[in-house]
C-alpha cells in the first residue's frame, strides 16, 4: 500500500484508466471532471434523467468501459468529484519540488453557489483531452455551423439533432464517428467530405503498412462506419471540403469545392448544396492550459504541440503526469494505456511489473498511429486562400481577416500581444481557444515573423498560457477557499 494521494483531472478513457491503476497500486484517488458522469467525449453518456433506452451499448468498447467505471466509482479509496472545474494550478515555491496545488470549483458551471476549495496531492495526473480545431471560412460564424465535436456531443449526450440536412466536412477519421452519431440521432447526412486528396491519404496510411497490424480494432471500427454510410447511402468524398456557408440569419447553403494537395481550390469545382447544418473539424487542439500552468515542457510534432513525457508518462514538472490527447492524438486504446501507466507510476507502483511492458507496447503503437494520422490528414498550407477581407476569424470579437492583415502589415503590430490588442482577436469569452492557433499562423505568414516572437522580460505569448484556466466569477475568486470536502461515500452509478 502506497497511501499516496493521487488527483486525476479528466474522467475520459485516459483519466479513468489512470484512476483504476492508481487504486490498484494502493493510492487514494480524487477523480475530477467537469461533466456529471465519467466517459469524456468518447464514452459520452445520456443524462440519468433520460428514460429513453440507452444506446451506449453501440459504442466501441462500451462494456469494458462500463465495468471500469463501476469499479472505480465504487472503490472505497476513490472520491468522485463530478461537475468540478480545475480553474488554476499553483506551483510550489522554488526549492520545494512537487506537484502544484489544485484549485477547484465544485458545482455546475452555469449554477450559483459553487464552492471553491484546494487540493494538495502527492501526485497529479492530467488527462484533460482536446477540442476541435476549426479553420475559418466565409460564413462559418452563421448559426447552424457546428464543430464536429459539438454536434457529436449533442447527438450522443442529449439526442439533439443539429439539423435535418447535414454536411460533415474537414479532415481525419473523426469525420466517420461524427457522421454515425448524426445518423443514429435521426439526421440526414448528405455527404462526408475529407479535404485531403486520395494520394495524400493513401501515402500517409500506406507508409510502413506492417505497423497497421497492431490496429486491428480500428480496422473493425472503420468497417462498421463504412457499412453504416453505405446503408444510408452517404457518399464519402476525398479532396473536397466546405469553403463557404451562406444563409439569411442561419446557414441555408454550403459551398463545397475540390481541393489540390495543398488545399488550394480547383477553379470551377464549386458546388452549392442546400443544408440546415454544417459540421466541420480540421483536427484537434490539445487542452494545454493546465499543463502549461503546471510548468510542463511541450514538444512540437507534425500534428502540433503536445506535453512532453518520459517512458512513465511523467512530465518535466515533478509529481505531474500526463496522458491521453494532451500527449498526442492517438485514439482511445493508446489513451487508456497512457492513463494506466501514468496512474500506476503516480501512485508509486513498482515499475518492474510485467503488465507495464504490455501497456508501454500499446502506448508506443498508439504513438506510431498518431504520427501516421498526422501524415495522412495534414492541414494544407493554402487554406488561407479561402478567406475574404470580411471573413470573420475570431467569432467572439468578430475580428475579420482584413484587420488581421492590417496588423501584420504594420511592423509595430506584429508582436502577438500587440496584434491581439489591435485586432481584439482572442480577447473574447473563449480566450483564443478556437482562434488562437489560426491567428498566430496567419500573423506569422503575413508578417514573415515567427509565431509567438518573444518579448524581453515576458513569457512566450503561447495561446495556452492562461493563469485562470476556466471561467470563475469575481465573487468566487474573492472568496477564501474552503477546506477540502470530506471524501463522499462511494456510490455505484
């Protein structure tokens, strides 16, 4: 028995596996998630108040997840803190290495009377996941244009149909489960559009094909999604995407076009289709606010920036471990393997255990899959050609492409912080979570300056650096934190 206290932030596949492994190593675990039920986006569950028959059994790996969920939440050493947000991490004083203090708010995000408290764990596991990255295009701010993840969350978690006639577009395998969720919820999916050309996709997936033998389960998922699309007669088109949404007050038409390998539009290939919803995704952005706040080093990959971890999922910050999509977009099986490694080592489990070898092998196969995914579904360099001067880039502040170009043309405004103040892009409610990477890329292209050019005496202006990671009311911020709550009696969901 280790008697260590491990705090796990995030109850998706990685976080739940981390909690189970830490409990197996003898630790006390506090499992935190902003949702009311565990599962994350991958195993999103209907609210308990719903009386309708639950379709979770249709999810891949549902039965194994359900068993793990029940074991973890019923464990005598596990405290399950649902509807709880981690709004800040407070690093220890220099000379006192260890995990940061965890500042949390307990209660629904849109409710009053949330209670603020802190936790001082022996180890911290971050498994906070990722969100859609969406590139701007004319009309993407219209009501009825959804991120693919939001549309799937509504379909899976609420049985809400985002539209009767829907186009799903962007890049990556995620397009398929999103289309499947919409079909099962009752939408008519008109077409699924993969922006990358057949040659790009084939070249990425066919490199070192023997590695795909380790992904037999994903092949089964692909076959199921393909069969579903065929059954509903939904075409899947490569090298085509949505470049414009039109409508009076809400989306009514989607303009699609054929793309070259660099995502430049093939002239004359435009086609207009009547829709009442468009769902788009261009990959994922890991939620790095908490890792950056903790002081974790990042690594740059072809797929973007992610948390750097060692062979045990430990970060550069003592006592802090990371797992899941914040270390690389590799799918749920790899996330579970990473979570189990992180939870076991965070709890002080013996590192020579034979089971760890299988976990590391699964983790490494997942990392190879993530590299393959990034090569097969890259973001083409020519996508800014879709934009017009009046195209909104930051939806929160309605900053348009023309204002971004004006700021980039003035050398005094090319620094990231100055450009943000001048254009107001990234100053809205989402605090650049959606537009931040796009604005940084556009500014770097237009000004020929490297993204995030440092200013002497100030930290690098990365979009993930947010001292306050989640919204908190001024009254909640002003109130003194209460002592940590006593661990609630475990309840079987």
